[in-house]
């Protein structure tokens, strides 16, 4: 099923994109087609192996919205 969610980047996540040289497209792709999704407490951890490393994206779900809190290389 297609992901019908609004995906928003927090200011912190936006800063992390720039700082860690991660493309917005890479993040969206990792959320749509993750290798692994872990759920810890109320947070979702999307992991995706990219050509240049493994990316982890930490999100919170609120209603129909997925808020990206932070992202980093594993």
C-alpha cells in the first residue's frame, strides 16, 4: 500500500540533513522502502542501507503525520 502520510522535517532534522550531507530524497526513500523499521517507545527507527552507508531516521507518528526528528549514519 502507498504511504499516505504527511512527512515533515523538524528544524533539527533539516539541520542534520545539511550537516551530514544527506539528501532529502534519500530520507524519503528510506522511509518509503526501509530495510528495517524498529519501534522503541513511541518512536519509529527507519533503517536503510545506501551506497555510502546505513542511514537511520528517527520519527514520531501523530495522526496522519510522520515527523522526522533526527537522522544519522549508523
